[in-house]
């Protein structure tokens, strides 16, 4: 059974009517901070090597999750800034926007983190991230040739995600 409902991949993914250049890049991390997948579609400026880029992105996510939990006005137990949060624990964030990009984030109960960096005018991508997670479950997790914790090399998953992200609105 999948986390986000249904017994198979949704026959109708969230509506995508974009121009094909809204998606810049996507990361998938496991709960230990290992980058399982990095896809790039529209990133004209490359400033870091891949390993440093992955560390900075995971560190940003860790810091934002910790910060949002600490600032949660509804929680009595705030915890300490920098202490890891379990998936679903405390306050969470879904996205942030700058003048040049929008970062959307989703974390599954198993600790898989999906980050999608898009055009800043892109709308709410929570349903799209859930759809990508369901693709991950169907094409990667259920693949008997995949070893958990290793980089994703499933061509069908990569192709399907590429097609989907290129059409995001």
C-alpha cells in the first residue's frame, strides 16, 4: 500500500499545463542525507560540484525543518534548534520562494525527501510531489533490482519524472 493513497499510481496525475521550462532541478534524499537522485532540466549557472551542492541542499532542509519546528507557536515542546525531527513531527514547511526560484519540499514517513526547484511563478506543488513519490514507490522501491540507499538508476522512473516535471504549470 502506498503512503499517499491508492493501490497503484494515480491514473490521472495532477494537471500539468506548463511551457516545459518551469522545472529547474530535483533532489531525492534518504533519511541519512544520501542523495539518491539528482535531475537537472533548466539550470544555466552551475556554481558547485555535485557533492558540495547535495550537502548544502540537505543542510538547508535540515535547518529549515529545525527552524520551523522551533518557531511553531502551537507547540509547547519546542526542542533545541539543530536537533533532528522525525518525519511528521512538529511544524513543517512545504515551500519557499525567492525572486529567481521556488523550492518545494515533501518528506515521506520513511524519511525520503523530495525537493523540486522550479520557476518562482509555479503554483502549489504538494500534489505533484506526492505523485512523484508514488512514482518512486512504484518504479524504484518495488523494483527487485534496486538496493535501498543506493543512487537511483531506473530509466523508466527517470524518463517518467522528466516528462512530468517538464510540463509543470
